[in-house]
C-alpha cells in the first residue's frame, strides 16, 4: 500500500528528502487506522527511513492490539513490540504524556487522522526531554539531536524549543560550535 506524504513546511520537506527519521502520529482506535494499515505503515516507514517512531494516544491499549495481532512483546522496552516479519522493535510512545515521571517534556498528541510529522523543535524537545529523564539509557536521543543540529545547521536561538530543555539545547549548540569540524558523516 503506497502512502502519500505531505510535509507541513519547507523545513519538513528538506528533512523528508534526507530520509533519516519519520514520526507518525496515529490513533489505532478509529476506522482509518486498522491493524493492517498500521502494519503496512510500519513496514513502509522501516523501508523508507533510517529510523521511525509512532506516537499513539493510548499506549497500553495499542500495545494489547498489536500483541493480539502477532507482534511479540519487547523485553527491553515495556511499551514496545517486535514486528514478527522484520524483527524490528517498534516503540509505542505516549501521545500527550511522558515516558516516565522524570521526563520534563510530554509527547505531542496527534489531532488529525492524516500521517503527520513532528516539527523539528518539538522532535528536538521530546528527544532532549527523554535524554534528561534517563541520560544513560537515552544517550541516542542526545546523539540524534546533535546530528539534527549539525546536518540542518540549526541556530542557537531556534524558536519552539521547550523551556524545560532550552538550556541543554544551547549547551549542545555551544559545544558543537567550539569543536573543530570533523569528517562528513
């Protein structure tokens, strides 16, 4: 099943062209997001992008639905499942909530039934919030932010960064600027 992608801005169009990450906001409990459509979207996303996430408003219920349809429970991520065909772990993240009480930034809650991407400041804020909540286990989130900042030549005063992670964003930006440029990745 082909999916039509509609970037929300010029910046989203540029990010889409790089195919590094996709974030799909879904509600699996309406008639559009059937188990089959979610499965096809996951397979499509895994084939089209180097990384992807789903934002789901009701994580426990979505987890149960996916388990009932052949996905295996993830041992490493309690709200995650393993795709039976690709063997890839799919993390279910709480739309409108946080992974843990320590996390200072809530995940956005999708309001549309269309495929949606997070804007860059929200994605950075969520990743830095997750990193702050669990700095050892969520180190990749910080590394993702560094990569996003470098590849997109983001400014120190990027608008829209959540206040809870603004100081960390600036600290990372300053560290990037003070380090000699390395080989292209």
